């Protein structure tokens, strides 16, 4: 199963998911209203590489990171 990690202020433990692509991950979280707000503003990385294509295939050993926007100086 692929591992989803929620970084920064999202504040959730990692989760193992059995999905074929990022579209399926989006559907997986569709009932979670609090997480939906984060998904609208987060960047997504697969194996530490930023991605934009929701049809990107996901393998069982992949790590998916949800990266919320940050401020800093």
C-alpha cells in the first residue's frame, strides 16, 4: 500500500492507502470536510517530487506527501 503523509499544520498521522492514481486518493478523501479544505491549497509530492497530474499512477511502495503552504523568512 502507498503511504500518505500529512505535513505541517494538517496534523494527521500517516495513512496507508490502496489506490491506482491520485484521482482515487481525491475520491478517498471526498467525505472528509476538514481535509477537503487542505486539499484545495496543498501541493502534492510523490516520492519527494512535486506532481500536478491526478492520473499519475501510484505504486504500492510510493510515498505521497500533502504539503500545505507555509510562510517564513
